C-alpha cells in the first residue's frame, strides 16, 4: 500500500535543500556575530568609570534580541553587594530595582548566579518576562545582566541564548580588566585588597626567608602565616623539601643583588625567576603546590614575590618528592 503522507519527488528535495541552505547561512551569520561580540570599541585603560563599557554591552545584546530595557548590576568591591550600575532607560530604574529585589527574595537571583547561562523569569510587577545572566570570570562573579523583554516577545532560540552568553562572558572579563587598570591608576593604594581578589596565593619573602606578606589564598594554603613558630616560608614545607627550596630561594634572591654580594660556593647558578612544585606540611596534611618566585625591588630592598597555587590533585606528596 502506497504511503501518501511521505514526501517524495523533486519538489521535496528542492524544499529540503532550501531549508538546509537557510540553516547554513544562519549558522555562518551567527558565527560572524559571535566573533564580533567581544570586540568592545572602548579603550578600557582610559576609563575612570564603567558606564561607557556597560553601554557597549547593552548595544551588543541588542544586536541579538531587542530588549525594552537593558541593565547591568555590578558587585561593589568593598561590600560585595550588587548595585545597579547602568540602565539604558533611566525612567525604568525604580521598576528594575523593585523587580530585582523580588527576584532576590524569591531566590531566583541566586539561582541565576549559579546557572552561568541565560535564565528567563516572569516579573509580576512588570507583567513582563525578564532575562537574567550572571557576569562571571574564572575567578569571581562580577555582576548580573538584566534584560526586560517587550510584551509578546517570542522565545529565544538556543543560538541566541549562546550568543548572549558570549556577550555576558566578555562583559565580565572587560569589567575585570577595568578594575585592574583602576587599581594601577590608584598607585597601589589598594594593593592588599586587590591581591585578596586574585585567584592565586601571593606572598612576599625577604632575604632571610621570612614571610612579609601573604594574601588570603596564600594564608589558606599555608594554614596560618600568623603562627609565631612558623614565620619563615621554609617552615611550612615537608622536611624532604626544605634544603632544595632554600637553595632555590637564595639563588633567585641573588639575581637581584650585585655580583660581589653573592657567594657561589654552595649555591646553584643565579636565575631571575624560579618555578617548581613543592609540598606544604599543614595541620590539614600535605598539600602539593606550584611555586613561582621573582625577585623585586621594594623601597630600596630586594624581596621575592611568590605566586602559590594548588598543583594537580592527581599527584600525591610522596610521588612528587620521589620524582624530584
């Protein structure tokens, strides 16, 4: 029996080819758009406030789908609270803040922070659908994008969702770069707070091996830098590692001082930087870490600036020591 519902013939094939051509053309257009979304036409290093940058983000989002209102919340570096940093329609400011407060109370704002993708919710007060997308880098949350849809707007496609994620990801990194330049312009007045925001441990070591400074992550990795009996970096290492790391620290330190002050009898060849893995001994047990040391001049003296980060968790402390 012939199936009359199954499409067949030249007309069907032509229609299918046409649909595939449209799909391929749309995919290429989407890829070209994706490539341009991160190209912010703003000189971030010259900005003293992020308004122009956030305006650019709203413009990029509008190329994907038109919002009645686009707004951006940023995280206050001092209090870690969210605040409305930008809205392209100032007359909607109070409505956006009221809707956002309701999302916070209902837990939807927190849900969007964890999702890392567009979340579309209904705002009862606005009688509109609202898109929330976290602005997040690999190190921290920087803010939240809020887009209010027009009445009767169609649902976003998967490709449009992915493109909005690209915009928000690039926005988050642009804000992070802006904060970095702002810290540089401040002349280092907020260096401690800035170092605490970094995703890796940072510490300064003097010529005797004493820890002069450690940010929060370094302090956490070391267990406690305030312990009186452990004021030297070497004290935090397992016994098998102390002589090797001490020699490397002295060698690295010597690169920053005049040659006549450097005694070479028992030390390795001086080097400008040192990158190695070692094993910390803390109250929580052994921790395998990567250590990168560079000599720097501070107030006429040489100190060693160290970057400390957890190593590959697949390695154990004993395996690392045996392989050295």
